[in-house]
């Protein structure tokens, strides 16, 4: 892979990791999120934690190859 591809993969991985961490923090602190007066349940953050962190890990594995 060339240098530009590695930079894009690394940035994407970091962004996905940060999204997963923010969802994890929401789970621990029980923050409420509303979208147009509809409360988003906490279990959505469980999915929002696991999927981005998994994708971040997979991107880092691809970058190392």
C-alpha cells in the first residue's frame, strides 16, 4: 500500500475508535440523547460501541499487512 492509503486507513481507524469510546462513555454515565423529542435507548450505545471498535481494529490489521 502506498503512503496516502496508510494515512487514510489510520485516520479512519482513529475516528471509529473515538466514536466507540464516546458511546462507551455514554453507557457508563447514562447520558440521555434526544432526537426530535425521542429518547435514544442506552442499548443503542452498546451496538455503537462494539461495531466501531471492531471496525477500527480490522482497519489497523489491514494497515499492518
